[in-house]
């Protein structure tokens, strides 16, 4: 198992390219199953989760061709259902959270879909009810085998329906949309997720011939069509990686430029960093983060402690709360980090406390951080990455700490950030992969 050996305490300087969006890629790659024609996708992030999903599609019978370092063509003419019913498929797909989104396209186009309980980050309970309740609304018969943790849905032809989702699940909305585009009649989805990546999926489906209105809102109306055609799609830059690098630059007193960030798709991320006292400039499609000798957390108007919490879009993505938490350890002031959507994402704070951070873990959802104002640096340490986002937060902490730190289980980081060690080393970091 690989580890990072990090010699921190160095300021970085230079330019970083932001990778394609991981969460968009998982949806888009699954959507190629909706047509027998060729689909070309650009700006595909070269990260473990996406590469494994592409390999899964290849085993399913999709013809995949790598056109360049980050571009692929997909052609799903024939699907091997013998593989889908095999133990090998169960093992392959159970390792990937994103594999759950193959079931909507398979159900819509072939009338049946199978998936074992998917894997992914261990960040608490992540229910799949929204997905399968949506499929049932469209007329699918649902079955779950508790002995094998295997889900299956079947329906010869889905029929459009009205549904009010109990939660604005991004993957749930994506799965239902992909099923509904080939259903008979009209489907209305209320309380739909409306993240930029879900918008990207809908726009791609429209180019393929789908009829979707309300894109960008929480009310989607879909008129089913008989078939979809091929298309060409380019993914957005990853807002989570952009936010991670903004936090990294501020905490390590670095001067960094992020290339081609698509600033209009960052939502409230800039405002939330501003509340932390972290500023940056938009220069065309790029973001310039100047060196911050210090940064001060705002208070609310009545003087009470600032709270930063996650929420469905257009609220702050939960994937960045780990970054805000670690960056707050060197801010001036106090902030309450409230992780509402997952109950286990704050359990990595004990590692930051071992490094000298002043953090009170109130409960599984809330942590109060009292910043050092860059007066007392974090201590180097040996730690393990529990999930993708906490892993990068620990990497940021290690890069700010003066001395040698070791981060174990870096496969978690590789699941979401491509070649992060070599990219950061190119602008002055000292990270060794052992």
C-alpha cells in the first residue's frame, strides 16, 4: 500500500490545471449506455474511480477507445448480460459508488438492470431509496436480495410519472433522469438536484435527442423519446479540486494560479472563502490566489460565531467542508463547521488535533475550530486517509506543517485527485510517493 512522505512548511508558487469534474464524469460515463451510437467525451479525469468505471463498461460490452490523455469514445451497441449476472460483475461494481448509475440507463434501454450494493467513501449511511423509488414510479419492478446485497429492476417499457423526491439526491436524480428520457410519456421530477454536473448531464442528453425542460431548477419535465443518438461532450473543471487548491494556497502562504476554472459554476464557494478571509481574483477563466500572510474569519452581524455548513445546490457542497475545516486551523478567529448531510465525515479531526489544531468535536456533525492565526504551526505527524476529501485535507495540513509527515492509505486520495503529488511538486511542494 502506497504512502505519501510530505516535507511541509514550504510556500508554493506557480500554475495548476484543474482536472475534469469527478462527479460529472461518473454520470456522463454511465449515460453512454443509453445509445448504440458513438459518444465522445473530453476532459475525463484520470482518477481511480473513473478509470475503474470505464473498465466496468468495457467488461459489459461497451467498445471504449482512448483518443488522447483525457478523451474517450464509447460505443454501447451490445451489452453482455451474462457478465451482469456474474460473480465477477458483483465484485467489480461493488467497489465503486458511481456504478449505481448504470442501472437507470440499462433499465431504460434494455428493460432490466442489476447492481450489487455499491462501495465508495465510508462517510456514513448513503441511502439508495431515492433511486429505486423513482424507478418504481416509472413502472419498474424492484427486488432486493438481502443475502447477496443485490438490487434488480425490470420493466419492458417505463411509463412517465409525477414524482416528488424525498431528498435532492444528485446521483438519484441523475439515475431517474436517465431512465425517464426513454420512458413512454411525460415525467415530472420535483425536488430534483440541480448541481452544475446534473445540468451538464441534462444538456448532453438533450443533444442526444432527449426532451428535458427546467434544466438548472429543481423541477424537471421530461418527454420520453424512443431512442437517443451519439454526441460529443466536454466536462466542466472540478469545483471540488478548485476549492481544495484555493484552501491549500491560503494555508501554505502560497501564490497560485488555477487555469480554466469555469468561475460561473463555482456557486457560493467564493463567498464562503471570503467569509474565511481568503480572497482571490478572477482573471478571465483563471483564478489567481495571492499569498495570504494571515486570514480572518468573519462573525455574523450580531457578533456570533460564524457557521459554515453544507446544503444541496446552490448551497455549499459537502465535499469541501473538510477543506474549510483544515484551513480554519490557521485562520484568525473561530468557526463552527456543520456537516449536515453525512454523519462520519468529521471523524478525521482527531488527526488534526494530534498535529496541534484547536478543534472541539461537538458531535458527529459539528466541530468548532479555533484558529492559530499562523502564529503556531501544525506539527508533522503520521496519519491515514479515511476518504477522498479528508485525505486531501490531511495533505494540506501536512504541507503546512514544518517537517516530515506520512500519509497512509493514499489510494483514497487517488480516487478523486489525479497525480496530485507530481502536480503540486511542480510548483514547489515536496511529496514523495513510497
